[in-house]
C-alpha cells in the first residue's frame, strides 16, 4: 500500500493507554486500506532517576485524568519495587522485538504491555516480564530475549526515537500520515476516534494534502 498510518507512542505513556481503543478502531476501520505502523517514541527512555513519591503523585494525577476522559482501567495503587526507575526504553525495545519477529502481532503485544503496566502493576523494565508477555503471541522466551539483548535491536529502537523526533512529534500519542507526497501529522496527544476518522477518510480519498 502507498499510504501508511504511523502510530507514534510509548507503552508506558498513560495517554497512549487511553488511546488504545482509538487505535484499535482505526486498525479495524482503515487497516485494509492503509498500512498501520508503530513507531516507539521513548517517553522516558534512558531515565536513571528513582521514582520519588512526588513524581509518583504527579503520574497518578495523569492516570486519573486519563481514566476520567477515556474510562480505561488503571490500578491506582501503582505498587512497584522500592527504588524503581521509570525507564521506558526496555518496553519500547520489547515492542520493536515483536515488530521484528512477529509483525502481525505488534499492536496486540503493545496493548498487552500497556495493560500489564497500568492494570496489573507489572514492572516493564524487566526482561523476564517482557518476554513472558510475548509468549501468548507465539514468541519463544529464548528467541525474544536474544533479540531484545541484541545490539541491532537496541540500534533499531534508538532509530525509532530519532524518527519520531524527525517527524516533529512533540507529544504522545501521535498519528502521522505517510504517502507518496511525504508526511503530515494528523494528531498530537489524545483525540477521540470521532475526531480523527473523518480526516483519515479524507486522506485515503485524496482530499487531505499529506506533504510535509
């Protein structure tokens, strides 16, 4: 297909979790007319700072706002290990692994990561958890782990972060449209499906200029 819908997101971004039903609807409605691709954004990639109580409260404020607007479920206990570091690179890299090894399950695995973090309080900085979440999608733990640890996957993940920056993405989730004329950002930040669908329809029918 000449037209591609790029979803730029991070599995540990609460607004991306709120957007999960929207991207599912976009995939269901437009997936047979345009290629749907994932670009991981690296919300807090490489962060080394231990999550303080103050920053935890700040995150929870966002979670409550997302829940109120989208009705997506959250476990507001936010119980993670003492000294936990909010580094989103490992989860982003896990999504890249699945995109490489089993691309048809990319979006389903991405949602599984989100659900594990926001609803089940699972620590997505740990390889064992990331690998176990991939097993239901047909990826063997050993193959997943080897790919996740590989230098090529680390480079590809970093390239995704750079790609998001070059696309001018400043907030997650974002939708970027690509066709033979170039790129155009359709949205930055959370938007409802009803807001996006008419513009996607117009673009697919040639009524929206996608030059950057």
